[in-house]
């Protein structure tokens, strides 16, 4: 299992421009066969900070998402309105990581 937290930072003057792009992006992603969960949030203190919380069965599923038509088309359209680079956290489940560490002993 792979959890992803991805943060986009959008210029305040571009928020209305990116909202329909994000809506289309989220709707298309949720239809991907290997997407377990995909939700978009907005920081309550910074309306230009968009936070994706994603769940994929494995890294290959995330790679498929990043190669999808809607990803390749919409992400560049959104990225032109960034005020700073996106941030990403990729996390495995504690049990999975713990078991991998134990198996190396």
C-alpha cells in the first residue's frame, strides 16, 4: 500500500483558473482502476495551498497515474500557475516498512 501527500502552491490570482482543472483532474483520477482513494483539500490558512491525499496499491499504480492522459494534459496547465514547487511525501504502511526492516536483519 502506498499513501501520497502532494501539495501544490498556487498564485492567489490564479485560484479561480485552476479550480475547474483540479475538479476534472480529481474526477478522472478517481475513475482509474487502481486508484484506492484520491481526495483534494485546501489549507484553511492558505487557500492557494492544495493538498492531495492519495492511496495506491503500489508504486506501479502511482506510475500509471502519472502516465495517464489526464495527468499529462492537466498538470502542465496547473503548473503554470504555481507560486513555488510542489511538495511530495510517499509513505508505506508501518507494518510493511517494519517487516522490510526486520527481514534485513
